[in-house]
C-alpha cells in the first residue's frame, strides 16, 4: 500500500493526522509507516523533513516501494491516529534552496546547452554540478538574472502531463523516466522533472547568491545560498566587516583599501627585518670564523631565519654549526657542515633528543622536544660546547 503524500498536495502543510499502519524496531529507533504523511522523504538532492509524530521526534524519513518510512525513537501503536507536526522552518528553508536551484540551473542550462549532473542541499551550502566550464563573469550575470527573475515573483507551476504531452515537452531530467512524471515549472526560467517541494511563487526564494565555483570533473561545481541562508550569510559577513572596520579605524566600505595599506606596510617591515637579520647573522658568522664545531642557542626565530643563520655560521666556522632556536623543551634546529655528511650525526641526535627532521648535502633542519641541558649533554659528549648566538 502506497503512502498518500500530503506534501505534494500542499507543501505549506504544517500539521496533519494519520493512521499508523506499521511500526517495526530498527537501528536507531522504530520505523513507522502511515496511511498518509506530510513528511518529505530524502531524495532528489533534497534532505528529509524533521518534526514530531505522535509527540516523538522524527529524525529520518525515506521512501521505499511507495511507502514513506519515518524513524522515531519510540514505538507507536498500529491502528492509532497520530498527529504529525512538520518543522516548517526547516521545510521552508529547503523549499527556498531547491527552488533557487531550479532557477539558476534552468538559466545556466539554457545559456550554455549543458546538463545539471549533480545537486545537493547540504547543512550549510547548496552545490550544483554542470558538465561545462563556466567563468566567474558569466556566473555573475547568471546571478543577476536569477535575482531579477525571483523579484518578478512568478507563480510556480506543478503538473503531471500525459505521456503524449510529456513527449512533446522540453524539460530537464537527470535520467530516463517511466510512469507518471511530476513536472515543476518556473515559467521563463526552468521546466524540470522533480520530486521535491518548492515555493508557490519565485519571490519567496528572496535572494540567490553564488558563493564559489571550481573545476569539477569535466565541468564546474557551484556553491550557492538562497533566501534565509543568504541573509544569514550576509549578516555574518557584515558583522565580520564591522569588526575589521573598528580595528582598522576605517569605514565599513573602506576596509579593503585599509587592509591593502596595512599589507604594504607589513611587507615593508618584513623586508626591513630581513635585512637587519641578515646583517646580524653576518656579524655572528664573522665572530665565529675559524671556531670549529659550535653549538648555538638563540631566542625564537622562524624556520627560515634558523636556516639562514645556521648556514651563514657553518660557512665560516670550519666545522659543524648546530643552532637551536626557541625555549627549553621546544626547539627548532638547523645543522650545517659544508661538504660533510650529517645523516648519521642527525640520526643519533634525533634519537637522543626526541627530534624530527633531516636533510642532505651537509645541511639538516627539524625540531627537538628536549631540555637545554639534554641538548648540551648530547653535544658535550661529541666535544662541542655551547655558545649564545644572541650575545655575539
């Protein structure tokens, strides 16, 4: 016996009564089959409805063999009449996303002669896949046209054509269809075979925003938001920008130029710091010229600076230069010995000092989780005494 699908009769129905036909134990609770339901089952890229049934939360809905199965945490008695309550906020959100997808897909397929080969309404974003590449400028124009269509507030048409009428009807479909076919039409934008729930008029979609696009297989994947999701996204972006504008002492519409200025200043400071570091590293290397094997400790440097300082000293000292940067227990290291083979030495050091890293051609770099005393003890056993690079 097929379940009567009330969501096709009225997508805005929030509450209904039905008779329990069957209730069986299943993983995660109980599967309940009713004689009729307003709960939309997952399918066609659209998630299922949530809500309550007989006071129990409905956590999953699927259709199997024409019957709609509702997953609830407790049993319901066959033969009883129960009330179902749809989480309409969720339902309307899904209607907005699905309807917006129709409008965007219809416009894209008409313009580019392509197919929609994938569609999914995720918890945060909607993704649509097309089997053609589309550039950013074209998508911006599609977004503009989609929103203009939405604001014109066209009435949505849903109908079941006869086989003869269907054969003569140009419509989108991802697969060959048999039997009764449900057609959803947004006049002037899209005509598509679809099993989902949709808004009654395009204006209820509110807004479409195409957030991102990227190459996907032989075409493109688009991420988009519609209606309430788009509004919440813009609210979050606005809140972020307000915070940035306060930090930069810039007006909200001038944050980009303010950040650009800040980035230019930071880049100039990085160049200046690099030059000062190189001058200091050269002085350190000169002070250790001909010193032989040396062990150096210095304050926190980034990995590139650690490499540059160790390389500068190793070129002048005439032996191994081992540099440890950071604090006791958490060091970055670099070891250099021009024209030497450090693999055995570094292997022993990593084993003794809980180190990770390596290299080749007389140079190695990594990290060590050891105290300063443990580092000094290891190098003392090799006849290498510590120096402070900061004091040179």
